[in-house]
C-alpha cells in the first residue's frame, strides 16, 4: 500500500521594537548639543508541523520540524529585556563618541 500524509507548517512570530531618543543640553546656555534616537528590534519564532496520515510518508525536510504540537514563543518580557539592553548599549556607544 502507498503511504500518504498531509501536513501543514505553522509559524508563530513575536517581535518587539524599542525606540529611544535623547538630548545632550549645555547647562550654561540651554543649547542642545546633540539630539539622536536609536532603535532596537528583537524577534522570536516558533515553527511546527501538524499532519494526518503516515509519518513515514513525510518528506525529510518536513520531518525536521517539531511534530509534537503547538510551540510557544520566547516570553515578551525576555524580548523586551533584550531590546532594552541593546538600546542602552547603542546609546552608551553614541555618548562615548560625543564625550
């Protein structure tokens, strides 16, 4: 008998983007010496396959995906923390060049 399987690939994507702006103000004059902004983005992706039929009939590249069920994403708090840390590093690098 011919082995058959039907499959569906699922993708879940989560993204966080953080934008921050800053100004360096000369205290004596009130003049803005520098004003810039930075942006950081982080994403997480979960992929899995659901199928009906015979698992042996799945193509090898399809078998590379998890077939045990729905996959969860990295928590939003973790993505936010990564974006905050990245943004802080970018601002620090810009300030380092300014001073």
